[in-house]
């Protein structure tokens, strides 16, 4: 990586860190220190376990009223993003399947015909 590219990457990372620090501080002032999903309360040193989740998943959408944010503990935040990844994977599978199969198979397809032939 050239020096110019390295400087650009460093600048982008610094801007991202600054932006995250800014909205996190604002969110912690606006909302009670409670995970919006599991309801656990945080105080003191444990506040660092609260993260700011962007409801629309757009980290650049930071309205001043905090309407795109919710505080989630690190566990619920990871779970939230894992669920999205799983949903995306399933939607990709369904999009790639044919209309006839509907994305599923029927293990009993043709069973009636098989039984009639054997009886």
C-alpha cells in the first residue's frame, strides 16, 4: 500500500471512530442505560457493554433526536446482527430456488403411487 493510500485509510478510520464516539455519547445521554432487548440495566464500568444499534443499519443515519438508535448490550447487539445475516442467507436461498420447489422438498412425494404399486 502506498503512503498516500495509507493516509487515506487512516483518515477514514479516524473519521469513523470520531463519528461513533459522537453518537454513542449522545445516545448515552438521551436514553436510560438499559438494553432495549433484554432489559438489563447497566451502570458504572458496565456501561461500556452497551452499544448503539442503528435500527436501519445505516451508521451514517444519525438524526439529532436519536430516532434511529437503540441501546443494546453487546450480546443482544451481536444477536441482532446474526439474525439479519441468517435472514439474508435464507432470502438468498429462496431467491435462487425455482417456483415449483418453493425452496423445500417433500420426502413423501410419490409415496402414494409407490404403495399402490406394491399392494
